């Protein structure tokens, strides 16, 4: 019984720190420039809620825009 509780805590911690923030990163990347004001407020709430996981994943993700191709 104690092992099951420990595994449940581990699964919840993994979801809170890794799985949901990773999905949130991709959601924010896809919707950032086209979101309505209500959706943008919801995005800010999600960032606040999952901030520890976003902070944990931040060094490994790079969502900077790709360099432009300038024709000469």
C-alpha cells in the first residue's frame, strides 16, 4: 500500500513538473500571436500555475524565431 501511494505521488509530480509544462510550451508556441484576450488571460494563469515545471524545462527548449532569409 505504501508503494502505491509513493508511485502516485511520483506520477503526480512528474505530470506537474514535466508533462503538463511541456504540453503548455507547445500550446503557447502555437497560439501566442492569435489568442483572444480571454485566452491570453487563461495562458497567463497556466504559466503562473505551472511555473516550476516551465522553469525546469526552459534551459532545454529554444523557441526563438528562425533567422530570416534576405534575398540579395
